[in-house]
């Protein structure tokens, strides 16, 4: 007991002597005090910024109980506090506190300490008093980064940069990764690298929200990949655009990127320049899986009946078709071709219709039929082009294309 | 913070949306919820909470550098929206009488405390009105024009007169069934009072009953009917159209089922897809509050009066009733004499 009493006195020197004595009294009674002790003992170890070496502390640090960190059972939710940034061996003390109650303190004292700790009534200097930090201890494991963000320099700086931690912590192992990183050593280098590549400042936040794993990628690997892209004659702005719009791009190895680019060139039969434009417009193509793209390509040829050059034209204008939902694409095409009676060549000229929602196209077409203005053949008078049909907002559509008021359109919609 | 809480408290009650055809009603409910959440979360954010902290700093003191504590106010990052996540993640929105994917029309939704009123509306057993379009000459397996074709017939012999005769027969049989299921002895004074107020209808679960049916348009091969019914499903209405075709010694498919009234929510109250935002929904809830209150209360009092019906006194707070029901009830009282 005397041993613990001395520890208390060292570490809460701001507490008056009488209080210390009282607390020593209580120590002898309740077990709950062990937890309080644990807290008090941990307090001093929590400040990350200053070097806080007190005499008492040295004794503990000289002892290594080997239980530095809990095993990283980092599943999706669990985030275990890392050693570097946040806490010294907290579990070490917890185990101690649990083991302590029954054992003889005198024997422990002999086992663990070489130098005798100072007396309880010893006064410490102002500087040491100022360095005492009395904050509550951090939880050992948590499902959210909220508990650690105030005390961790890395996390605070990421939040100020604009990274959405509530989304990042939902990704597998991402929270654990961020906690282990050190801002000065790891994060800063990679952020500067991304800025060199051309990602804007305001884009860095969303970028890291989508792909926090890039902070763990090797710097040489990142540089090799950017060099590879430049060797394929992608300009600096093109690379910047690709990287900022597809955050996972630089997490892919060079072989994989090569594979993908080769696939697009051979399968789609596009020229090198056109492949480059396609990939710059929709860099997601390089990061997604290739199976859906192959299936979409097959579907366009076989089911929808477009010729090869027509598909190439459509894809150059609207690359999103390659990643679109097959069922929705078929339904839209079915309505456009069979119900509205639009032939393939007009659809090739206006592929934007595949982008829009089927319901919208249906409602507008039915309204035009009701008014008798549904004319999609360029040869006939009062022809309505497909891009005007879908791209405009409702008011513009009503006044210019349908030549009716918005109220009439709404009344018509309620009769559908 | 105040603006957001105020916006959220206004969202309690019933409102009607117009469900477009081809979309499942659950998706409509989910879309409305997503849109409302997006708007609520985008309202102005309060300033991040500040916390007073004492940080150790080095200052030039009397004897060289010394450590002191300085007071600073720092934002508490744990309360920052980027760390905490969006404030509203879920809204309780319940759906009233559902519409299946192919049909369209008035679809009642309840939000927040209004979900309790949805139960009351269900227990009030109010009627619903539909317009149904049919097409002569075809018969399909699911009674609608998108099903697999089974039979084709001629329909030159069909006239409006014959159609109306069939509709009268349907209305008559359904009316008899209505009275039977209502469990009312027609010779009592109580029955007369209920009939005068226009309320004779079954107050528990029954098979579908048609209270009124009439022909709006007849232009062969197409025709349009208006049907007022109780406890129905849209597939039942399509089956009725098919049976009308069979009775007329031809065949018929149903091309459109559209609900124009659900209890006391009509087409005018229903919000179109383009108007699904916070402000419009709040206005709609506000407007329909009084109607709902009056109507449900009437229904509760009538249910309490007639001893034969089982009502839960605790549940029904207010109920609006069928001023439009009067149409079917007056037919009823007319036929009773």
C-alpha cells in the first residue's frame, strides 16, 4: 500500500496532502480504487507532445512486461489504439491493476524498482506541475474514430484537410491504418506527392475519403506508376484528371494498368489516341473489373443490334455505357426502338438518351404523343431531336419543345 | 441547430404522393425518405463546439524560458460533422394502402407520428376510387396488356348499352354482399340512421367489394370505368375487367389501373415526383390535418355506437370520412326503399 501511496503523491502533486492521505485511506478498502489508480497512473503518460519523464515514470519504463499492444483484432469495427501516437502501454497497467490487489506490495517493489521512489511529501517544481496533464484515458478499442480524433495529430490534420472520417471508418481496416500513421513521416510525403501529380488542394479531402489506403502505399511504387502513365504519353493535366477522378488508380500495379489499357485498345478496336481520350474521360474504367464491360460490349452487339463502328462512336461520346446496368440499358433501348420507333443510326447520333432515366423519357414521349408533336425523324417537319427530349429541365422542355405550360404537363402526368 | 430541429418537428402527419406507373411502391417510399433526409442534412450547420484547453507553452519569463499554461479555445473535433457523420440518418415513413408496380395514382404516406394515423385509416375501412381502362379483343394470362396472349376475339357486337347492363348486375350483386358483410339487420332504426349518414359498410376484413361502378367513356375497342371499392387489390380490378369481357361474350384486357381517391386524399392532394421536397410535403401535411381529424373522429364515433362492430377505442384518434361516400350510400338508401 505504501508503494501506491507514493505513486499517487508523485503524480498528483496538485492535490493537497490531506486529500492524498484520505485517498490512501480509501485505497485500503475498495477495489474500485484500483481503477482510479489505474486512471491516475495513466494520466501522466497520455501527453504526446511533451517529454514527460518523471522519476516514477523511469521505473516503469525500465520494466518491460512484454504486453505492449493488444493483438490487432482489427475487424471492420474494432480500432485498437496504437502505441506510437497515443498511449504508452496502457494495457500493461490494466493488467497490473488487476493482478495487484492480492499481492504483497513490498515484494513487488523489490522486484520492479532499482531506485527508491521519492517521498510522498516531496515538493516538485513549478515546471513539473505544469506538465501534468489530467485528461481522461483513451478507450482501448472503439468502433469509431471520434474517440481518438482530438488527441491524434494525424487525425486532426486529416479532418482539417477535409477527409470525411465517418465514411473512412466504415471501410475495412482503414481506421486502424490511419491511427497507426504518423503525419510527419508518412502522410505529408504522400500528400505532397499527390499535389505534384496535380491533385488540387480542395480535392485532397474527398480523394482520401475514397481511398485512404493510398497512405500506406510505397513511395517508389507510386512514382513508378505515374512514370508508366507518362510513358504512355498521357499529358500532365490528363494524369492529374485521371488520378483525381479515380482515387484508386495509383493503388493498382503497373502490370494491371497495362493489362487494362491493352484490353481497351484490342477489344474496342479504338486507335491509341481515342483509347487515351476514353480513359481520361472515365478513368473508372481502369479501376473496375473487366467482366461487366465485356458483357456490356457483347450485349450491345448481339441484343441491341448495333454495328461495331456504331458502338465505337457511342462509347467515345458516352463512355458510361460500358459500365451501365444491363437491365436498364435493355429496357431503355426497348422503349426507344420499339415503342418510340427510333432507328439505330439516330440513336448512334444521340447516345445521351441512354444516360437518362427511362421514366423521364416515357413521360415526355407520352406528353408529346398526346399533343401530337412526337416527331423524331429529321426528314419530317417539326422534328424534335433526342438530346432536346432528355437533357433539358422540365420548364424549358415544356415551353420550347412541347409548346405547352408546365401546369398542363403536370395535369397530364396525373392521368398516366 | 434550431432550424433543423424545427424542420424535423414539422414532419409529422399524413400526405399523399402520386405514384408513377412502372415503379414499385416501396421504392417510392424509399425515394421520398432519401430526398427528405438529403434536404434535412443540407440545412445550415451549427458552428462546431468549442472547448477550453490549457496547453503548455514556452514563454519568455524572468529567468530565461519557462513553461506555463496558456488558455486557448479549440474546436472539439469529435463533434465536427466530418467525424460525426450526418445528423439525420433515418426517417420513419410508413406506406398506406399499397399500389402494385403496374398501377399508378394516389398513394398515402405517413411520416413520424402520422404513422399511427395510418393504422386508424386502415381500421376506418374507407373506400377507394379507381379509373380503369380496358381494351376489347384480347385475353392474356395476367389480365393486363403486357401478359402472354391467350385468345383473340371480335367485339363488334359490344355496345354501350350492353356494357352498362353488365355493370348494373355487378353493382347489384356487390351491394347485396356489402349488406351481408356489414352484419346489420336492415329492419332496425339503427340501420336507418347509419344509412342516412352514409355509413353502411363492413367494419372488418372482407373479400373485395365494389360499392359503385360506372362507365366513363366507351369508344370500342377502348373503354374507361370508374370503380369505388373496399378491401380490393389492383389485380382484382383487372380480373373484373376480364370478367366483364367474358360476360359480353368477347374478351377484354386491362390497360391502366389508376387510383384517384384513397379515403379522403384525392388527386389534387397528391404530390408529383417533381414536387417531392421538404417544403411541399410540410404544406401538404398541414393542409390535410383538419380533414384527417374530422373524418377519423366521425368514423370512430359511428363504430363506437354500433355494438356489433369491434373497435379499439384507444387506437382511433381521428378519422375523416367519406363525404364522397355519400354517393354510394344514397344509392344504397334508394335501393333499400
